[in-house]
C-alpha cells in the first residue's frame, strides 16, 4: 500500500483509507486496458492497409545507420508486438489480419 500511495502521490498526512487507494489503482488499470485496446486497433488498421499505403510503409521501413552505445529506444511497434504476445513484426501482421485476434 505504501508503494501505491507513493505512485499516486497521496501525502501521508491525507487520511485516505486503503480501499480508496485500491480503487484509484484499479481505475488506472482500466485506463491502461482501454489504451491498449485502442492502440492495438489502430495498429491493426495500419497493418491491414485500411489507413492508406503511406502509413503502412512508414511502419515497415528500416532506417539504416548506427546508434550510440546506450539502451535501445522503445518505439511504438514494440508495444504492439509485445501486448498480443507476438515475437516478430510478421507474426503481428498475420494476427492483425484477423480482427478478433
């Protein structure tokens, strides 16, 4: 509960019970689930090509070059590949062809 209070920036002097804190955390989880659903739906539209060929091309293009030595950037497609449990872009694209998946 202490961690939840810190994450939500609830001061210790504020008299909030644990139920209220848990409700605030669950509201954040629902918001994340809604965000995931919308993002995956938009990604599916792009992958199926219904948004136009330019958007589809922008997701499939590979930029040449070398980045410095640091942590790799997390990009938009990394979430789209990870959330449905895909391992590659091709697998994600095959799943996008079926709207229910």
